[in-house]
C-alpha cells in the first residue's frame, strides 16, 4: 500500500461519538506510537514501517 492510501484511511474518532471521525492533520507522536508495531531496516535505502493492522510502508 502506498503512503497516500494509508493516510487517506487514517481517521480517528472525535469526542465520545465513534461514528464521527476526523482526518489526522498534524503529527502526533503518541498516535504514531499507538499505531506502529515495528520498523524493519533492511538497508539504508529499504526501511519498512509495519502498523498494528498489518499495513506495511516502505520508506
């Protein structure tokens, strides 16, 4: 999956109503840490971020 596809799916619930969602517009370290499962470094040019849902992004 490409980064744009992942970001377009990255919505978070607002307040206590989980049916209303808002697009994440700025970097939040706590959200990043909650979503990220692990990072794999194969080489300087091949770094992969794997999220808790199994989505993998190659950086």
